[in-house]
């Protein structure tokens, strides 16, 4: 049915992403402003941001340096073709990213989102083997409960059933490791003890398909969107060993762990495990302008640098890869992180965050709590026969009481900006207790 001519307050035309559209439009929640740790609602209320937007505003909101950089850039060079032409700050930003990346990661391929970073990394992995004359390696290994964005490659290697089941057969040649979320690790503070052996399942997959058919294995070092699943001690190290042994590229999806969330620039440094590629987005520009990047080792990049010099080496890229305004936002964001020491700040406040979060252990409905860096999850017992409903009610009540949290299934996930103060941690956790106790 055709819509009436929309009025400014008509909410029907916008089909909202990952949203209960009918519930929202019956009872809208609108943000009209933001600064530092807070959003302002359309009614003029302040809401404490417990999620850094969507895991992206790591330096908080409307930070002056980033705002000014974007304003200046848009007036100076708004757009430059991404293919066969360059502009200086795309190169400068790549260098600054490499400055904070783990030793051994030294090239940057720009995208516009986490999903595009994942597609790009998967394509580079397959093409890398082919460029080296190993073209049978096309199989991709993901993990149950993994989230790698919403494009076809990402949902194929991903493992969240609702993100997959409506969308047909997806990519062929994909297999999945088991997830690492074990009941014996409940209530763990930081990295859990049990489950490193789950990485050995990669050996089973290799035995089943043959290493010579496998291009890459992709995992989130800490899985976020699926409800905060932490890597057991020794697990990532073991995955690295098995991938190296069999010539399989290891991809860390660092879309949420990148840019300080664990107290190091990237999770690769936090866990001291070097992947062959890392996918990033979100915190790269503090969420201000859409941008992502795939970071690779020299070995991956150099495999493509062959053949006649006038030939394009990788037939892949986006109109907005390395967009000047996004690059300006990225540079100003990295400067803000460095000037304010925000990655160290995250590491400093993480123990306080951990204690505050685990103080909810005796709150109503709570069946598990887990944390790392400035990430926290509070898992609720589902209402029998109505999964997700309890957590969604908590989300709505929390918003009414002035805090922004995020839910996935019956898990509350929090990831505040790295500028959060202790008093704001107390406010967030105290309000959440109140919400849970009155649910
Ligand atoms: C690990 C991971 N990969 C990929 C994505 C997708 O990023 P985007 O929504 O920017 O496409 C996300 C988003 O939350 C993510 O957490």
C-alpha cells in the first residue's frame, strides 16, 4: 500500500535496522544530541551512554577535535576518487593506524563498515592463496555464535541463527568451530580457565576437508554482539598454532575490540597473538563517519604485488574507500585517543568496572556475569517460552531511568566510552540493579 505523503513526524517510511519496528514506532525513543558520556533525548532528558553508541564512540560524543577536523575537511576536499587516484590524508591515516598496530601488521585496506571489512578480508584470503598458486584453498572457517556483520560472507562464517536462517544457503565451502561459552566458566572475571582445547576442533575440520582446501579461519578475539563470549586462556594461541601449521590465514575480527576496548590498541596485542589480518571499523573514526579498515601483514600484501606494474593487483574496493572526510575523522580520533591516553585509561579503570559489574551477582534474574577491558555482560534467566523478552524489558526500563544498555537474546551487553568516570560506572551499575530488581 502506498504511504501518504510523509510529514516530518511520520515514522512509517524509515524501515529501521535490527529494530522491533512496530514496537518502536508505537513508542519512539529519539536522541537529538550528545556530548561526552551522555545523549539528550527529544524530551530533553540526559541518558548515560553505557554502550558507546554501538561499541563505536570510544572517545565519547561530539569531541571537539574530531568535529573540527570533519568540518575543515568537508570544506577543503570533499571527495577524491578512490580508484587510481590518491589524497594525502588517506596515506597519513594508514601510517598512523600501523603505528599502533601489532608489529608485523603493516598494510591497510579501507572499507566503510565492519561488514565490508569482513567481506574484504575473506576475499583477500582466498585471493592470497590463488596469487601464490594455491587456488584450491577457498574454504572459510568461522565459529558458532560468531558475529561478522550482515553481508553474505559475514553471515556465512558467522554463527548467530537469527542472522542466518532467513537468507538462504549463503556461501558454500564454510565450516564452523564450536563456540567457547562453557557453563563451567560462569561468573569468571576476565579470561576463563576452561576451553582452550576447543581450538583443537580446527584439527578435526582440517582432517575432514584437507588443509589444502582451507583459506582462512576468522574469529572475534572477544565476541561482542553475540553476548560477550571470552576466549579461554590459551585458546587464541592454540588457534594460531594450528593455522600456522596448516598454512591457514588467521583473521581476527577486531571491529569491537580494536581501538582500546581491552586497554590495548587491539586485542591482538592484549592477547599477544598475531593474526594475518585484522578487520576493524567503529572506533576507527569514533563512530562519527562510517569507515572500516582491513589490516594485513606484509606477507599477505606482498603476495599480490606481482605481474606487470600497470595492472591492478586486487580487483576489490569501494567508492568510499579512504573517503577524505572519514580519513580526517580517523586521524583526529587517533590523535584524541593518544592525547588523552584513552587506551591506558581503559586498562586503569577496567578493574573498577569488573568489581562494579560483578556486584550485580545477587541482583534478580542474573545467571552469569562476564567482563574484560571495558566490556561487560549480565546474562538474565529467560522467561520460559518468551526468550529475549526479559532483557528487552530491561532495556526499555533502563532507558526510562536514564541509562543506555544493549541486549542480545537475554544478555545485557555494555561497552561504555573509554572516558567513563568511576562515579558514572557506579551510576550505570546502580541504575541497572534498580532496573533488574523491579523487573
Ligand atoms: C565483530 C564484528 N564484526 C563486524 C561487525 C559489523 O560491523 P558494521 O555494523 O559496521 O557492518 C560488527 C558489528 O557489531 C562486529 O561486532
